[in-house]
């Protein structure tokens, strides 16, 4: 004689027709859920919730830049419509019962007002070979705040100053404009890597150059290196103690002082070496340029570097168009003096287009000289 072992529901005491061990629960249905697995179907589904949903979700967004606060930091999402963000937050907050499989869900967002989105969520799945479905509604509140970055910008925060100056002259408009562009380009590059602490606080032009206030010392260093790389010259840095942080560490503000070379590309100088004026093309390393008398390349001596002894004669932008009267030979042309309108024989550099009707010339203390066309300079 044999006695068949039977299982009883620990909740209602009714016998369970099918042994729970013969069911096929999910592999992770263990631990505190062991009692649930032994319940009869009636008791099991009486206390069963397919979805665990919060009563409400708050999404913190920056009203200035649109960043979203996630975890313990702000994240740029480039969004003004936060419906997709609300869906993501709801999907991360909802929990589906571990006994369910073949689960599918869909969401229908309802825009209640500018700051409230009601998420209507419908779930379905298979539990104990039974199709179940459930609807939940989760209100999402959009809380508009100010992120750390925008707060610092609004408070004119900066950690570094880049001062752009030039030796024995004022930086040109092109140099000032390009310095500002470099600062913005570097900030954009750092933002692309996820650095939200990168920004230009203020750009102020002065009588002797431009000052760039930026958010970190690292950015100040990068800007200084790039400007010197592009325009030549050098820079130095100095620290000023401004405060201590919450850990008692000293916080310094760094000033980067850039000194551009005394001459800039596009300037025309006379080294007074007997070979005529030079159109400056580069001041990175040794000054390099083009002789206006011959068109040959010029380079300052090593010991002169980017600052050879020379007289300033003007800039290529000061040149005027005048009539090319005749080509005398390989070394000379005749042009009209733009002031006296008299024919004058001057040096013929090899960049002169002898078929042209007019040529640009610069009249200075060194005489009258043909200069390259601006798009060739």
C-alpha cells in the first residue's frame, strides 16, 4: 500500500492539484519568493501584481540649458520636449514581477500641462501559463531648476584668465577675433567629451588686447597653448590664492599672460639690410616673409627669432590698386604713383602678373612697392 504525497496551499489550506515542483518557475524564483511558489493559483493571483509602479516620478531639468539630473549629476540631453525623457524615467522606475515572461508593454503619454505628463502604461505577460495584463498610471512632474553649470555662468564664475597682448604693439582685430574663436572651439571640444564644467565666462576687449575669463585652469592652459601655436610668441602663468574648498584644499585662480610677437602676418617691415621691405607671412619660430623687391623668401636669423630689428611700413591692407603701365624687363615695371599719378619705375618681384592691368602697391618711407594680391598673401 502506498500513500501519495500531496501539497497544500499554505494560505487557504486547499490541496494543490499539481505539485509546484512540476511547474516551471523562472530560474531566479528563489529566496523569499519560495512561499509564493507554493500558493494555489487562486491565492497566488489574489495577491499578484504584475507591475510595481511608483505613485509619482519627478524629473529635474535645467530651465536654462535643458540638462536632466540623473543620479548625482546633470546630463546634457539637448531636449526641450521632455516626453521621451519621461518615458525613460518611467521605464527605469517600473518593476515587472519575476514570475512573468513574454512581457510586453506600451505607454501612452498624456500632456496634462507644461510641467506634468501622465503616463498610461499597459503591461501583459504570461504567469503560470495564464495570460495576465495590468494598467498603471504614473504622473511625471517636470521640476525646472538651474544646473550647477548654468548657476556658475549666471554667477560669473571663472577659475582662469587668459590675457592676450603683443610686444610693442596692440593685437590686431584678426588676432583678437581668432583668440575668441579658439576659446570657444576648445570649450566646444571639451563639452563634446562630456565636460559640463567647460565654458567661457566673459570676453572683454581692452585698449591693449583682450581678456578671456574661463571656467577651469585646464581650459586656460589649452587656449594659451593654441594661440601661441597659431600666432607665435610665448605665455607665462601666475597663481593667486582665492579660497579653500570644503575639504580645506587651497583653490587658486591662474592668469595666463600671452605675449604675441612684435610683428604679425600681413605686416610690411623693412629690416634695413639693403634688400628691401618684407611682407611678414609667419612669426612662428623665426619671422618668415616675402621680399617685395624680388618675391624671394625671407627668414630672420636664429638669434633674431620672431623680433628682428626693422621699421614698420604698413600692412598689406593699406595697399592701393594702381595701373600697371609697362614691364621694362625682368627686374622692373612701370606703374602710376597712386598719389601723384606720374609714371614711376619700381622693382618687379616675381609674383607680379605681367598680363594684369592693375597691381596693388604700397607707398611708404621705403618707396613704392608692388605687394601680392590679398588672396595670395
